[in-house]
């Protein structure tokens, strides 16, 4: 029996879950390295305690929790309907944890597990860390498995993004600048050969072949005292204001589902910042459960299972 597990980072499902979620996130040295390994937890605890009140306030502004698990669950149900294959959800930093989901799959009689990362563009800090956790968890389970670790240029995924961008463009009287805002990474990841930026740019180039647009790329969600990818989205908004750009359509390029980075950072923080700069900023809808996006995921799964001779 084949089972598909959708892998994502997860998010706190209540305000009480914010602290343990952050503890799990900051304990992961694949994404955040805080000094030597033996100092990771003490430094993480210090940072979390300093930020906790503010982070809880931010989650309060978007409904008191992250909608990521609920959206991913809905994606799983839609994909299950499209494929007639049981689809599960496994999260890296909060419930439902990958370990627990694999136990459920085992109980259900799954013998072949296809893990599909919901990060379209590969990075060791996102897909790499999540797949490492998945492979650790599945050891000893006596289940055959395979992983899909990137699909940044899949035609269906590109079509889903194009669809959302075209819808977003209709919300302006004058043609806006299309600002692709990707989750940031420490610069050292790219210096060490991480393909994330290359994948991001290839996604955008594929989109630009279908839409005539003036586009820019920036990076958001920086955390920690190291050099991060540039330009930041904040800096890019200031640059666009300096260029007298009045309309900006933000596309959250590395996110497929709404969570705090879209609902707070873009919709509240950047929108207010843009307003102060004289910019009319709007955001494309996230892919979430777009039919075009679900069809793309279905094709990705079918292609891989055929390649594996599982079907």
C-alpha cells in the first residue's frame, strides 16, 4: 500500500504553543547555528525569551495561531481525492510531527512511503533539514520510501503561480512592480553551494516567460545575528519608493501556504511600511488549495510513483 506524506515546517496551533514551537525551531542547527553545538540550546533559550512576548503578539494579530497545519491538511484531502491514494501530513517543528505520522502510516498498513516536500525550491535549511528528520524517523519502520525534494520549475506549479499573479495584477489601475519575496537564508548557505537562490531565480524566469512584468526579488523573515541574503524586502520597498514606484504586487515566492510570513509580515508589516513610503502594496493570494496547484502536486506524485514502478 502506497502512502504520501506532505512535509512542511509546521506552526504553533495556539498561543501556548508558540514557545515550544520556537524551541524546536531554534534547536535545529541545519537552519540556525548559534555558536558551537553545546551552546545552541542556551543561546536559543535566551533569544526565545527575549522575543517571546513580541512573537505571541504577532500570532495574536493573525488569529492566535498559524493556519499552516490546517491548510496543509486541506491540501492533503484535496490531493487524496485527486489521486485516490492516502495522503498524510508530517511537520518538522510542531504537530503533527513526522515521527507520529509515520507511526500512523505504519498502523494503516502503508508499505511504500513517498515523502513530498512542500518547499518548491530546495535548501538544506528547509527541505534538507525536514528530509533528514523524515529519514531518521523512518529507519527501522520496514517501509520502502522515496523523497521528492524540489519542483521549482514544474509546469503545473508555474501555471498556479501565473494564475495568482494575473489575478493580482487585476487589482491595480496602473501596472505594478511585481516583487517576489522569498524566505531569507544566511548568506553562508549559498556560499557553501546551497541551490536555493538558483532555484528561486529559475522559478521567476519560468514565470516571466508567461507574464510581461517588471519584477524584483527580495528576501524576508531574517532571524539571528549573521549575514542574510540581500536585499531584504524592507530595503527593496525603500528602493522602489526612491524610484517613485507607486504600485507593488508582492508574490510570496517560496511559500505555498499562508502562515505568519504572509499574514503578518507581508499583509501587515510590509503593507504599513509601504503605505508610509507612498506605495500601494497588495499581495497575491497564496496557492493554498488552488485547484491548479493541487493538480500540479498530483502530477508530481504520479510522475514519481511511475518512475519508482510503484503504480
